[in-house]
C-alpha cells in the first residue's frame, strides 16, 4: 500500500482564524484502490497548536520511511519519517527518450555516446544499435561492455565502440547519461544531454533531466490532489510495481530553462544536425 501524507494548516487564515480555533485538529483518512494498487491518503487538519506527530504515526504503521508527501511539507527530524524519493522511473524515461530520438533521427545519423561508469545500462546498447551504427560507450567498467560487444557482434553483426577516454564525448550529438553526472563533460555546447537525474555541476550543454507523460486515467484517479502526478507515478513504478509505466515516452521534457514537446525537441535537433553537416 502507498501511504500519502499532507498537513492542511488553518491557523493563518486571517478573519477565519478565530472560527478555526474553536475546532479541534483532526485527521482524515481515505483509501483508494485500482487493480492491485492501494493508496492511503492521510490529511492532518491543523487548526490550533502543534501538529501531533504521535497521532499521525498511529496511521502510518510500517510506512513512515516511504511517505508520499508534497515537497513543502517539513517532516520532523529524528522521527523515522522520510519522504519517498527515487530516480528509478526517471532514469527509465531517460532511456526511452533516447531511443525515441535515435529512432526518429536515424536518417540524420547523429553521433551517440552513452556514459555509464558502472556498466549498469549495457542492455540499452542493443536497442540503440537497431537504429544507428554510431554508438559509443564511455565507461569505467569496460569489461562489462566488452562482453556485450562480443554478443552484439555475434548475434546482430553490430559494432559497439567502447572507450574509457572522456575526450570521445566531444563530437557527440546526443549524450545519454541515465545516472547522475558528477563531472563536467567535454562536449560541444550544441549537444543534447539526456539524463535521469539533475547533474551535480553545470554542463557546457543543456541537460534534459525532467520528463512528463500523461498518467492513464485509472492511476490519475488514485493520485491525491496534493501530490504532483509524476512524483506519484514514480511511487507507482518503484513501490507498487506498476512497471507498465516504464514503457512511457515523454510528452514534454525540460532542461531547466526550456520546456520541450517531442516535436519541438526533434525540430531543434534536426536543425543542429543540419547546420553541423554544412560546416
């Protein structure tokens, strides 16, 4: 069961504050169900005094370490209450976005670089090589990829280029980095970087690290109104095992400055690649 928590504060509402003080704090609990997914929404109505976290805890049971709550909600320290956070779905959406772009741009044949220090994303290479032969992996775990390269050559006749040299990133048109970037890449400033997490440091090129899609209606009806839908989707995927969401392709994505649709991002990439081809 997914457990969501919110605090509704009625103590600072001007003229209505006096009426609010005449009422006691209370807790509302609502259950919603869809297929095998159950969601418990706990809302604490604070009308006077402090929040009684002991009262809240009675409804949490063993879920206090994986609470779904809005980012502005401050949980008490040293209480065992923890806000749920995971990049698992976002990393998968990053991979899906990369495959979508490479498939749509196969005639333009952009140079693709996958950055994977630990060797966690080897299966992605087989999918990329279905659309282009210009795939290079930059990794600190070459042994993992050498085994994958041998398999792909034998089964598909596809050549996977592997390197530990970061300078190989310079000529890439699309850089795929599902895990967090902890270093500054030596890439061109007109490259497109796709990542599953916000980078630890500024990069020479914009980093697309936020992906959104429309939740199916049956899951939208489960989402409490105080939660952001993509945050809720992450919990469905990671905690509730709704793995069908892992097949989603973004409808919009953002690099921190510009919000792209699929079509606007493709148009931008095609324009860059065309300009590069004529220089």
